[in-house]
C-alpha cells in the first residue's frame, strides 16, 4: 500500500476501527490515484472471532473523485466489493462446511448455520439460506463421494467470459478456436 490507501487501525473491544490516514484515494474502476471526495458512511464487515469475541471491521471508506469515472468508493483490501464479510471470514466459512467428516456432522453444521442465517436481518442472506436448503441433499452427497463439479463450473465460467469478451462470433468454428486457444493449454513455443 502507498500513501493513498494506507489504513491506520485502532482496536475498540470487539470492533476494529479503520481510519484512512492520507488525503488521497484510488479509483475503484481504473486504479488511478485521485483526490479524495469525502468519506462514505460507516460500513461494517464481519471478521473472524478473536479470543471468543465476535469481531467486526468498521470503516468510513474514502470516495475517490476520478476525472474519468466520477465519484466511487475505494476498494478495501479485506473484502470483496458488495460483501459484508471479510475475505478471511468467507474462506473459513467455506472450509468449515466441507470439514465435517460425515453426512451427519455436515447436516448438523448446516442446521446450525441455517438457523443463524434465518435470524439475520438481511433478506439476501435469507435467500441464500433457502437456496442452500433446497439443494442440501446434493451438497451433503459430497461427504459420501468426495467429488464436485467445481472444475467443470470453473471451465464453463471461463468459456462464458471469453464469449462475452468477444461480443459474439461469426461462426461456431471461430468460437471453438477461441476456446481452444485460450483454455486448451497449447504450447505456443513448440520445439
């Protein structure tokens, strides 16, 4: 981090308050250094518990005044753009679900998580909880077979990104060639 986006942290019991030290800002769209327009209202991100205490990061994140993109809130290094959880919290939550050794433990973990999610005041969390509940049987089969379609989904996502980046193709053959070129792991320097 440089002088434009360096946070200064202070501990407040169960919350970690982040104050942005310097006057500059970085545009979230292009990554260029800009002037700071103002500070956004307080925003909270759920972080990993520390010594049994629920921990949150609280920050008034700077908003950058970019000549090209206008006024945008800066990206924070600890979370994704629209997330209310830190990257570390997200990663641990995913690992904890897959960690239980058998279906019964996985079912118990999900039931506890589901009840916590339903107590949330955030409607998007309720929707995610209901979606996962609808697909729970399929999720729990992982503990029996230890296989997923994650590789297939990642490949499909890469293909969709190539398709949208090209803004269409004149023929299927051109589409196929682009997929093979970018995702086929071709040796571009054969010997």
